[in-house]
C-alpha cells in the first residue's frame, strides 16, 4: 500500500514569469538538455543551477548558469569543459553547493561547485554520467566500456571537499556485458539505499532494467522495469520483432523510502512512444506499469519523459508531445491512485517547438522547470526557466 502524500487532484498551478537561461543564442547555436536521468536543473539553498551543452565556440562544450532566488535574471554562464563535452547533469548538495558531471573527451568527469576541482570518474572510455544525492551521500553512475560493450558502473563520491574523490566504484553486474548498457538513472532513498536503472539490450531490444543496493553493498540481480514480458517469442507474436522497445528510464526518490520511475515505452507501437511509470514504495520492488499521459495524448508520440518526486510524497511526470499541433511541455501529477489530467505548462506551449523538459522540486514543494524553446527552424533556440506552485 502506498502510504505517501498525494497532491490535490484539482489544484491549479501558478507560474512565475519565464526567464531565458543561456546568453549565447543564434540560428547556428544549438543548446541541448539531453542527459542521463534528464538532470539539468537543481536547487540548493536559495540558488538555482542549470547545465547544458551547446556549440557556440565551434565545438560542443558544457555550461552552467546559476540564479539566486531573489534575482530577476540568471548570472552569466561559466564553461565546465575544456574539450568536447556532452550530457552534463547537476544535483544539489545543500547550502548553495552543487555537483555536476559530464562526458568530456571520452571520459566522465565530476566537479563540486562553486570553485571545486574537476576529476575523472573513470580511467577508461565512458559516457552518460549521472548523479544522485541523498541521506548525506553523493553517488554517480555511468556507462563504461568493458570488452565489446558498455556496462553500468556506480560510485560513491566524496561530497564534503572541493574535489569529489571516489570512495568506491563497482559495476552493477560483475560479469562482462553480453550487449549494450547505457543511459543510467540513479536515486538515493531516505534510508540510504541506492536504486539504479538503465537501458539494456541483453534481450536484443531495448528494455529498462533496475537494481538496488543497500549500505554500499553489492547490487541485486537486475530486473525489468517493464511488466510486459518479452521472452518466449512474445515480441514476434505481437508482430514486434524481438520486443516492443522502451528507453530512457528516469528515477526519483519519493516519500520516505520510495523510488518512482518513468520511461518511454513503445508497447502501443502504432502511436509511437508513451510515458509509463512504476512505483516502489520502499520494498525494493516496482509495482505494475502505469500509463502516465491521458487519453488526449494517446494518438501521438511522447518524448523526453522525466519523473520528479520529493520526500513529502509529491510526485509528477513531465514530457513533450505535439497533440496541439506543435511540441509543448506537459505534466501530470500522481493523485495517490493514478496520474491525473495532463496540464500544459503555459510558457512551454503555443507556437513553435517547446521540448526537452527537465525539472526538480525544492524544499517548499515548488517545481523548477527548464526546457528548449524554438520559435521556428530559423530562429535561435533558448533555454527557458519557470517556477511553478499550487494556488
């Protein structure tokens, strides 16, 4: 039984005025908010931090911009990387401190901010780093080359110093991977347990897998997040080849000891990907899969799903889809038994393309949301930010 607080089913959202985050914009500058666990915004103390990658300097580089809560604009961004950089993430460490991680020159790196020294997290080829902070501990996960394929590695980092030293690192599975593993997501529960999910191709199609560890111990045998089983020729019987395909899992700590997951799932293959979720109330087992978007979104593909929860039990999912003719940012709130009606974010909808949402909840339960805003194919792409709450 899920004994966690649900938000009011019919509460109305109120939103701050939207702000532009990136200072460099132009038709030939392409910012990206693509990262493992879609973790591009964090709130620490009274400061908001946003990370992204763009090509303003002629090659992809990673940037960070911050805004004090009382400020009307974001401060000028700083560059995190020195060579080609992809998929940065950021998490809050409290008291105005953050940790960021990214892929640079074929390795994953991390840095405590402000003023910390970046370090390599792995000595071999690696990508798609992500971070999670909870119960006083900072963890990282990434996809690391191991023979022919990449596998998921999880590390506990030192978060109390200016350089996030590695306390330990271990692969989720000790054996060599039989096929690709990628795009990890992490969550640290209130009791200090660690949950990791990732894209896995051991069944020759992409399925989100999940595993848990307690007290920095070994990880449990991986299990599928999806409850549509693919063995025994199920995919072929449905006319889907090896299977339906599901991708880009995201995780969030939720309630006192729970974890929530959301991902993109193509089991309804005629309409493309849908947003699905599953909940673990603290048993270290995820329950049934739940379709997130409402019936108005059933006939088109959803993209860039993100799950967001907090210790009070608030939980919502975000994504973008084009049900109104152009891509818009949508959200749906968990009401205790289901996800409610889809709500369009006012500043993230309307003419043009509004895509790639990333979000977090602060200690007061307010939603901090960033996304990409492009008016038309010839216009500059802006990273936009807004804060939302309940009326």
